[in-house]
C-alpha cells in the first residue's frame, strides 16, 4: 500500500464511531493523488482556490463532493457555483449575497457554513462571535433563497497548547447550539460543525466536530510553488 492509502485508512479508522465525516483537503496536490484517494472510497474533497478547484473538478469523477474551504473572493463565486457542494468559509454578508445571486442564476441552493473567527491570529478570516450573532439577528440572510446555512466552521489557533485549542472548539460548539436554537428554530439541517485539521482533529472530534478538514496528514506536506 502507498503512503496515501495508509494515511487515509488511519484517519478513517480514527473517525470511525464518531460524528465526523472526512473532508480530504487536496489543495496543491495533483489530480492523481485525488484519484488515488477516490479509488479508496473517499468522496469529499476540500479545495481553497477557485481556479485550481475548477480544473480538478473537470478532470475528475463527477460523483466527487467538492467543498470550498478557503477565503473566497466574491468575483470567484461564479466559477464554483454550478457544482460546489458546500462552502465552509462564508465570512461576510457581501459574500453571502454573491453566492445567493450565483446560486439563483444556476438554479441551485448552495449549502454554506458561516466561518467563526475564534483563533488568536489576526490573519484568519471569519465573523467574530459577537458579529455573527448581530448579523444573524439583523435578518439580512433570511431573504437569500439561493443559500442554505447548514452550520459553522472555525480554525483554532495554531499552537501546541491543546487546552487552548479545546477551549476554542468548545466555544464554537456552544455558539452553534445557541444559534441553532435562536435563529434556526432547531432546524435539523443546521447541523454541521466544521472544525479540526491535521494537527488538531482529534480534539475537534472530541468536541463534536461533524466535518474534519484534513490535508497534510493524508497527502503529505504540501509543496507550494
Ligand atoms: C489547508 C487547510 C486545511 C488542511 O490543513 P492541514 O493542516 O494540511 O490538515 C484545513 N482547513 C483549511 C481552511 C485549510 O485552508
């Protein structure tokens, strides 16, 4: 067995019995690597650049469920709107409105997660918890018939302090629960909690993650060029 297969099986074994599904983060990896994971049964792949995603989508099997996980510029939405299964990284009202517009043009309803900025690093995107609650309370999202908000996404601080990481995930899980009650009337489809990456997915799963986004642990260290 190749390293990729072994890595994938190891991760899937760890997730077995939990609520979490695997998003295999394939950014910067070639289509052949995705095909190899696909041949092992993996169907959900995550990408963070619209152009890279579109060219992979065209060359790979059509039953792949593509997830967009990175910061998405509004002018790129149109390229992925026809096929994207879930956008994890909705971080502004403007982006929500553009996804809605493109979804309506392609006669789709696009599932979206709202990204929560919980980490210490300023470089990370997302709504601060307070901004998120205010945005939802304003009701701006309610008329957007082309999108369905199915949960929250976050990235924890990049640190070895597992106590801190666990606290961040726990905060977002609690926020998810409050939002689900207050704004979504406990709708069953508001169920996703996208949290956990290669370095912290075990903690995330422990804290109730439903979607872990794992890249390097499966595909190896990324080569940026
Ligand atoms: C790249 C990326 C991941 C995967 O990171 P790994 O550390 O390689 O598992 C997860 N989530 C987001 C938003 C990413 O950009």
